[in-house]
């Protein structure tokens, strides 16, 4: 499969996205096409090499010219285009407002201000007033309102009307009828000689106001991506044979040595070549505590150096850097369509033609009812204007845009936007154990002296012997000695005992370290302490004995410690009403010890990698499953789950198999991702309810359903204001997600 993304500025409503998708899907080889109103883009997937020119031609013929995203890479960014659009709409609105204000005063002043009608009649005259209104309204339609005519009229002529068509028809109908009254009043009955220039001008002005406010709000919605892009410096200082040079990052290559001053932002991914200090990685993980780094440690572009001067060797540039991949992930998620969008697409596909039919029906009903041409005409225009489906088209994508951006700020990367909806629906969350709920490496958790020997001396002897061992458990003892600042005791003639432990020569005695088998070989009687060892084993620990000659001197316990945040994460998921399972390849005793300690509901132990996939299928009997893992062996389960969540500190294979990446190594991120997904879906439901309820409630009012009962109708001006407000409301409501999880 190949793919391409087109930027399509001509999309303005939900009906547009459907037509773009159908135009692209009709082309040979195209397997999937998804248009996003918020991003003004369309993503296409196709078999083999695609004829991109044919796709462009298809978009042109559909009335939605598109440019490949790659072709626009050297031009303004999406944020800059959004800012330019907002500025242009502001100019158009202010121009329209300046031209509309006199029209509104001349037309409505007579109804609102006592004596105004007489003042106009006695000065410039009513007919002259109509001429002024006609000229000013023509200027409104010809200049700031031209966008509606330029897009809406051709769409109507193609038989594919959309939002701009409704605005164009409503404003043009009001203008043409009023111009006819002004220029040739004799062709109309005297009772029908009324002008509605103020309706045509005000419709355009209010909708431009709505679009301007909407564009400003959409700019704030996309700030997360803008901030991510802004994290990468434009230049870096390179160590060369001729000294230090400052170069654009586009010219850097892997292997270059870069200098990093205190407080400076890291330009590209690399490893520290010289120096040690702390790096603020909060932009990656959301974790505010700086991370200690020394020679050989990796650092990431976009992070911030602490107070030390460092140098580092570049390992990745361009699209290969972590920051670039994060931006690509977030952009891909923001362009995705959620399953709930399918209903919206079905409605908007037929919505505009249905509205036009209702507008004609409204006109016919009031004419038949004998209410006169003016009343029928105003009601028909009001129906057309009130029903523009902008809010419906924006309801879902704007929430996805803000929600995924907020997730990126928190270290929660949704690689696919639809994972937002599916994660909110999961009934059970399955965890891998090692590296996910636990630290992923053994540590010394218990040390109990069995003779008159201090802990420091026991650790010194043990570290002296284990320093010669390659066993993973040996590293736990060495790490504990290092943490306590204990110097290794002089130990010689170290010999490994296969399957038991090791033997060495300490000062004045033979030193034995290992399991019960090693103690038996040493002739040490550990029977009096067997119950203590059994209790440690029941907790999931590995008992390790130590003796000097045949005298037991210490009982140690090694285990993979549970992450400090794991218990909090499990509690949060339980409070959210989710069942929690653990699927691990570890022994049942160890798994049950960890599971019971954390309060996990269901434990699957001694499971092979292929078995993890089967375990996910069995968990699906409870309901949709989310699985959390970090290793290569978790990839089958991550792919099989309804939503896979990878710990960002894990392997690349696990991350590629998952739909959500938790940049921290913190299982609390699962509960945070779940809470964010629920907040996004709640926001989408609010937006959809408003968009649909607004149309369901106000279309009948615009048609005049309340008039026979003494209620009001809805003027075209009020209809335009309500329509503009609905779109602004939807975008503003979505912006509340920027404060989620604070």
C-alpha cells in the first residue's frame, strides 16, 4: 500500500468531506480515502504506484482543488496558513461590517427608532434609500462575500450543493428580489414591493464573523503541533577540524559532534560524547524531574540541557528523530476518522439537498396558505441559512485535534485517532508484568543477617564475589552495594556452581552464595530458616543464601520490584469501572504474588508470546480489551487487542504494534489515556448533540411552525447569526479539552 495526503482549502462543511472522499474513491487503485474538515486535508491509501495527477484532476473536477502535502513543505506551515486565513477573514468581516452598517440602519431604523422612517422619507426619500442599500449590498456580495458565490454557485451548478451554496442562494435571492423591486417595481404587485437588502448583507457579515471566530479558535486548537514543531532549534554549533561552526540543522549528518551550552535546547537525537549533567525531558514524557545523563547516554532533540556544558554525537536527523516521529504520529491521529463519524457523514451527505427541498416546501406552503410572497420568501431564505451543516462537520475532527494535541503534551501519543474512541469503550485492561508493572530488572529487596555479622560486611563479601559473575542476579547485589557506598571485600578463586550459585575464598573462610543446593554442598544447615525463605518465595522473591564455611550468615531476597506508580494505576482503572488482568510468562508463584499485591482481578501466568495473543482473545469474553506491554514478546498481544498501549521506554517492535504510546515508563499513563479518551468522546457527543439539536429545533422554527400558534418566525438575519454561533460554539467547546487532566 502507498499513501498520499492532499491539502484542500476549499472544504468548508461536512458535505464537502463526503464529496472529496467519493471523488477520490472513484479513482482506480484507491482503497481508502479520508477527508478531515478541521485539517482541510484528505489522506488517500492505494495499491501500488498511484497516478497522483489523476487524483488531483478528480479533486479539481469535484470542485475541491488539492495540493500534495509534500509540495507545500517549503511553504507556510499549517499553523501559519491558519493564521493567514484568520487575518484574511478578519479583513473581510470588517469590510462587510462597514458596508452593512448603513444598510442595516436605513432598513431597520424605521422599525426600531420612532420617527426614523419619516426622517428618511423627508430627506433622501425611500426610493433613494433603496438605491443606497442596493449599491452597498452589491459591494458586500462582490468583495467580502465573493467567497460564497465563487465556491457555492459552481457547486450548485454541478449538482453538488454545500454550505457555501446555501449562503449564496439565500443572500443572492434576497438581493435579486430586492434589486428587482428597486429597478422595476412595476413588474410586482404593490403588496409585494418590499426590499431585503439588509438580510442579504447581514447574512454575509454574520457568517464571515462566525468563520473568523472559528478560524481563531481552530488556530488555538492546533497549538500543540505548533509547539512541538517549535521545540527544534534552527541551528546548532558543530565541532569541526577548523573549530566551532554554527550550521543549520538541515546540513547536519549522523556522526557530527555538537556542543550544548547550559540551558540550551538539544538540536537532534544523539549520545553524549563528553560531560555529564541533567536533561529536562518533560516535552517527551510530561515528567517534570530532569534526568541524569553521562557519557554514552542517549539524548533527544527538543529536550533542554541543565546547568552543565556537554557535547554529543548526532545519531538521527530529519524525519528519523524522535521529535519528528512524534509530530508525524500526532498529525496522523488528528487526521483520522472515528467510527462515530460514519453517522455524521451519512447525514451530511443528504443534508444540503434535503434543506433545499425544505426551503422550497416552506415557500410553497406559505403561498398556498395565502400569507403572501414576502412572508413565504423570507421563510424560505431563513430555512436555507439556518441549516448550514458546518457545526456537524466540525463536531468530531475539532475534538480529535485538541484531544490528541493535549495527549502529546502529557506524553500520551495516539498513533491512530480512532484509538480515542475504542479506548473509551474497553471493559478490561491487560498488563504485561515485567517492565510494565515492575521495573524490569532484579533488585535486592531483603537482607536478613543469620549470624553476628553486620549488613555492610555481608554486602561487601557478596559484592566482592559477584563482581566476577555474569549472572543477572549478581548485578542486583552489586547495584545495592554501590547504592550504599560499600567497598567490595577482597575475594579470590571465584568459581561458578552450575544451577546453584558460586564459591570463593574470602579472608580466613570459604564463601558460598546461592540457592539451597549451594548450601547443601557447603554443608550449611539452613533448616531453622526454611520458613523465612518460604515466606519470601511466596512473595515472588528469589531466596539467596550466603555462608562462611558451613555457617549460614545471611538470607537475601532478590525480585523484580513493582513500580511505585503501578498500584495507583490499578486503583485508578478500578475506579473507572475497568477490570484489570495480568498476562505474563513468569512463574505462577511470582505472578500471583505481584497480582495479589496490586489487587489485579485476573492473572494469566507462564504464558508464551503466542499464548499472550490467545489470552487477549479469552479476555475479550468480558468485553473490548486494551493491552499494555513493552517488549518484543508483547507485540502479538498488542496487535490482537482492541487497543494496544506500549510503554515508550520499551522496544521499537512493541511501539510499532501499539496504537497508543505512553512516553513515560509509568503505568499511570494507562489511566490518563483512558480518562483523556473518555473526555474526548464526551466532548464529541456534546458537539454532535448541539449540532443536530440546533438544526432539528431551528429548521421547523425557520419554516414557521410556530406562526399559526401566535409564535415567532425566524428572520434571515437571526438565522445567519444562529448558524455562525453554532460553529463557534462547537470549536470553543472542543477547546476545553486543552485543560483536560490538569
